[in-house]
C-alpha cells in the first residue's frame, strides 16, 4: 500500500533513479493512484475492476510561449484557403502576449523561415512577413515541419509548439505513415497542433499528425471559426502542465485484463498502456480497467511517465495496491470502494447497451431487447 516516486531530469540523472525513488523526490505536484473495486475478495470472486488515475496541480499562469507557425503556401492553397491561413496567422500574432515568441515558416515544395523566432513585441514585422506569402509549388509538409522544429531548436524551446496550417494534400516529400512517423520522431518533446483548411482537406493526414505530435486537431472551413480555434489553442498553452503522458498498468500475479478499446493490451506481459497525451493544470484523469480470472492476491502496479513543460524534464511516478482474500463475504462487501464500484457499473452498463444497439442494428431485434432486459435485471439485483 505504498506509493513510489521517481523523477528523472536529463540523462545524467538516470543512474540515480533508485536513490531518487527512495527519497521520494519532488514530482511537480503530479500524483498517480491505484484503487481497487474490491480490496478484499471473497471466495469465488474472480471478476473485479481496478481504477487508475492521474491528477495535476492547478496552473496559476504560464511562461512565455514559443511557437513555430508552419504555413502551407503551396499551389493547392490558392484562394480562400490561403486567405484563411493568413487571417489565422495575423490573429495568432495579435492574440499572443508581448513576451511570447513566434517564427513564421511558410512552405511549399521547400521551406525557409521568413522570420526568426521573433518576440511578439515586434508585431509589425511579423504581420509584414505574413502579408508577403504567396501560393506556389508542391506540398511538402515534412519540409515545413523540419524547418519549424529547427526554428524551435534554435530558440532553445525543446518544449515549444508547432502549429501547422495546411490542407494536408501532400504531393512532395514524405507522405502517409512515413510522414506520421517522421513527425513523431523529429518533434523531440515539442507539441504539434494541426489546423485543416478548406472543405476538401486531408482529414486523415492532419488528424494523424496531431496525434503523433501530442497536440490538438482543428478544422477551419470558414474564417468565422478562426477566432474560436485560436482561443482554444492559446488557452491550452496557459494550462498545459506536461506532455507525452503515458500510464502503464501491470498485473503481478494471477489475473487478466479484459480487452478494451480504451487502452493497448499486452496480454503476454499482463500490461495495459493508456496514452494520456497532454496533461492540463487542475486536470484529473481516471480509468476503470475490468479484470477476470483473478486468483490468489495479485498486485496491481501503475506507472505514469510524462515530460514537464518549460524544461522541467521527465517525471515518472508509481503506485501499487494488492488484492487480499477473506473467508468472510460480509467483510469483503463492507470493504468495497463504492466510488470505483459505481464507475465500474457505469462502464458495464455502457458496454451492455452498446452491445444491444449493435444487435439491433444487425437486425437482431429480439436479442437486443433480451440483452437490455438482462442488464436491467442485473442492475436491479445490485
């Protein structure tokens, strides 16, 4: 029933990981927790659930942001799409704080930043650089991302943000899975937000880039939505506490995770991996994982790994809980964690309803009604 804490800042501290864990080094206020639906298991109890969660302290403000704006100016962007891209770029410059910095990186078949990473205090030169862009040439998104990531690196902003404005219609450079893998590999801690422009933009490419970059994905079909998109994006700059967060849950002992689309399952290693992405200030995340074939008294371990923003380095935390057995069913009933019980029941009911709907859509009306009645009876018997 103990919580283990580990913080690693840079490769030079890796050798000291064990000592840091013993001293419970500071973790910037992030917490990870494991809670058991039934901490005491009665005879015959083989199915239960575990709840794992992460909580982040409230952020009272933010440090100056560093953004590289990768602006698609290829031939396919001519017309309204390029005009909306210009408007978005102008609006971003106007909305950022005086201490923030931004690099304007137009790209087509090649890319070359039209500005350095300039302070927003020099808004006139930034607006002039945006006004100068013209559409021409092919679309090499990998070229634009290369130049944008390099601009962040030159500014010393390894946790900066690239904002990609494009229709996603790649016809030069890397494409498909190669482009997505490139973005995930080359960002090196920076986040990548993608903003799709035009009704015919490539949603698959643009959304996949945002997922690979641990960022957000937006669609701008009309200039009227630009302000709301930028408002949401800049709000995330204020509240982002950590990026690339991953929660790994492992079973030590006899039990199995029930397969679920909300996490990646490695059954051979008894490991479930939940990709959390960016963590915001004041945020609490919780996940209920069903277990089956629970034997004896298995141990549940949860490991949270994330990169703190503003150069805070990598953080790793862990918590663990062990199931216990009792021969007294009344003791097992009294020991249940009712908050986890309710969350687990909501999950079971949602799964049952989804299954009934799937049967109905498949033309199995009677089976669908029977499944719903069975779920209602199960809930009534609780």
